[in-house]
C-alpha cells in the first residue's frame, strides 16, 4: 500500500489537500480531504471520504460527481476536487505527472 497526496490551489486562492492510501490492486483504502474551503451540506466531505473506500479511480470520480451534484462548494470547484483525486491516486500508484488528465 502507498500513500498519494495532492495539493491544489484554486482560482479563488483556497487550498485543497487530498491524501489517499491505495493498495497494490489500485483500491482506495483510506481517504482524507481537507483545506480552507467550505461545503454544503456540511457532511459532504465526510460522505465523499467514506464512499471512496473500496473504489478504484474511475469509480471514485463517478461517486464524487454523484455526491456533489446537489451540493455547494465555496472556495474550490468540482473540477479542483476531481483533479485532486486523480493526482493523489496517481501519486499513490506511482504514475508520472505527465500521465495526469
């Protein structure tokens, strides 16, 4: 298992930090999302962290999109969140930054 981290600075000047523990099969085992942004409902970030456990990257992105669909983010965008997940995951599995979307 390896940890991957991404730190995203949004256009609004806010920071998003995502830490993922990914096993050798590419499955997310732990997820921590933090930063100086806000979300509504207040449980959104905790819900995302819980739902990503047991997911591979494609499923994690789909689950995240589903959860943020009727939510509100202040200081970051959905794109920031998805890019942060991709980067943290790719860092954990050892892919080079040039392979990021």
